């Protein structure tokens, strides 16, 4: 006699980058085990692999996680986690008024959204004739917690090369797939400082998981507004941005 197969609830969400609706389910014990083991390892590669596996499985393989922008992947995982473990999580934050005391806040994961900077644009105007259409990097391409302004030059150039989708020259459209890495690198090397700064601005203002909270210092009773940004901030990361 076979054991009963338990039914799992199905939910729906909208991908921030495309507004496409997809169905998803909570993760099961076997998938939670994969996540916990990855977190225990402390290895970024293993954690990333676990996130991708869970998102792919729990969305019924409807999306290609290898092509998914990082902020999409983080958002989907957060929604899956909310339905799996609980919608409200407690996070300890370092209070900015004394920078030594931790305060605790509750965060409703269902209210966390992807924030888009008002200055952000994925189309970069180089000059009157040439413009670049950028694509958002995946979690494999760049660590979401890394400040692109502090990357080594070689790494930054590689990330830029991999993030260019199309180059417009008047009425001509150059798809980077039709060119070699050397061709793209030669194009990037020909940019001036102003052009390069515009491209770097694309990365610095990319959409990201973000949520504003207010933390009360249990010792001084001072209230401070803080911004949680990126998936790691919702899971006990000690470093946050004050506002």
C-alpha cells in the first residue's frame, strides 16, 4: 500500500524585469535541506547553485534561471521562501546612531519589491549616432553584493563585455552574438572616460531588491531609517545602508 502524496499549494507572481506572470509553489523539505546545507558551507558558489535549483524546481522549470537577472532570481526566491517558511522574518540590524548595538525588526517579505532607480536606463547614448543596449547580468556573472566601482579593471571590462546586448549605429543594429569577444573588447577599448562612466552608471543603478525599515536602538531608544538591499540583507547580513 503506497503512502499518500501530499498536495502543494500553487501561487502566482510577476517577474519584475518582464511583467510576465509565472506560477510557483513553496519549497519542500528536500529542497530546504539543499538550501540549509549550502548556507552551512558558506561557499558562495554552493549557495548560488542552491538558489537556482530551488527557483527552477519551485517554478515548475518555467524559467531559465541561468538567464534570469539577479534581481529577478532574488525576488522569486524571496516569494518562494515567504510561502514556505513564513511571510515575516526577524532581522537584527546594527543601529547607526552608536554603531555597536543591534536592534531587531520584523520584515514582511510579501511587501519587499524590486526598486528601480529614477536615473536608471539600460540604453546608453554614446554619441549622436551610436548607442548601447545593455542586458542585466545574472547571479553567475556578478556577485550582487559586489560594488562594481571596486572591481579590478580586468573583471569590470569582462562584465561589461558580457552585458552588452546590442550596439546601435544609426539605422544599423549590431547584435553582439554576431561578433567575437575580440571585436567587442576592441569596441569597449575605444570608449572614452565619459562613455565608460555612463556604462558603469548602468550597473550602479540597476534594479535591486530593496525595502525600507525603521530600527529602534534598545539602549538609546533612537529610531533610525535603514534600507535593506539584496537577498543577503534579509537573512542576517550585518552590513546595511542608512538613509
